[in-house]
C-alpha cells in the first residue's frame, strides 16, 4: 500500500468518525479523534506528494546530457 493510499484511508476513517459516528463516551470525544485523523492524513498526503515531487525532480536532473563541442 502506497503512502498516498494509506493517507487517504486515514482521512476516510477520520471523516467517518467525525461526521457519521454518534457515540457518547466518557473521557474521549470520537469526533475530535476523527478530526485529528483527518489532519494526520492530510499531513501524510502532503509529505508523500512532496517526496514524490523531489524524486521526480532528482530523476529529471540526473538524466541531462551535456554535449561538448
């Protein structure tokens, strides 16, 4: 499972907890846990996208060929 797929799964789980689950518990707020999971998923998605961007940038810069005349 790739980084972005894991991040999207965490975002989906967080959205389900934040918006669809209505459970009263003492000591823990399920909606807050859902929001925290969505934020963590977004951070993971941003980090994965940045790493992908750096890898593509590095690969394109190493494939240049200089000609000597």
